[in-house]
C-alpha cells in the first residue's frame, strides 16, 4: 500500500537522496582536489596511448616524471626517442618495457629475438620496419651485449616496433616511471 504509514511514524523525507548526492559530490570534489595536488607534488601526469597498434596491452598510464637511476627487466618506463625510432616518433613520449639491461646479451638470428639465450619472440614486422627505417632486413640480425648506460626497450604484444629493430636506448633518454591504469 503506497503512501500509507504506521500511525505516529514520521513520513520519510522525499529529498534524503538529494542530501546523499550532495555529500557524495563534495567527497568527489575533495578527492579530486587531493589527487590533483598529489600529482603536482610528485610530478605525475596521465598519458593516453593513441596508437592503433600499441606495444603494451594498456591505453592509459600514470607517468611519474623523474630521474630514473636504476633499471630492472620488466620496468615500464617513458622516454623520448629522438630520431632513433625514426621521424614519426621524434618529439613524442613513448612507453615500453625494459627487456634487457647493461650486461645482458641480445640476439636476433633467423627471425627470432632472444635475451640471455631465452627466446622472446619473432621478428614479426621486420619487412615494414626495414622499409620505414630504410635498412636491409639482414641488418637486424646480430648478437650484442647491452653496453653500460643503455637499456633495450621491448613491447609485450606482437608487432611491437621496439629495440629489436632500432637498438639500445641511452638511459638519459628516460624521462620517468610508468604505472599502467587500464
């Protein structure tokens, strides 16, 4: 029976939902303000990956801009490649994973890429990378040790245009740590 209340009981306030929404709104505004201040103090920014074919399985990242002094395999970092990745990437912020660090041995042979004798995957875009970089496909074949002060950046999905094609990244090109959101 709608609209019928027990005798003596107060009728529910029809606007109590509005009060809840107003309180939640204030909480969201406060949380957003705290998040913005924290991001400013820690020098953090959101980065959206606008590529059609991303090299990592994420599209939104939180980047903390700071000097990175220590690198571990698996770290996700942001860097500016200069012309090392070709003219399309010059001046852009790129996000990839550290695949090899100083002292690691990388090998590209017979279309397979390995780090420290562990096969990582095939060279699945060697023809398009060769054409874009104006290099012979055979020039990708090599065995090298990552020199001090450098890292090898890789993607985690097939068809990633990464260090197996364009080589090592000097650590001074790294601009910060990256935290994937989704």
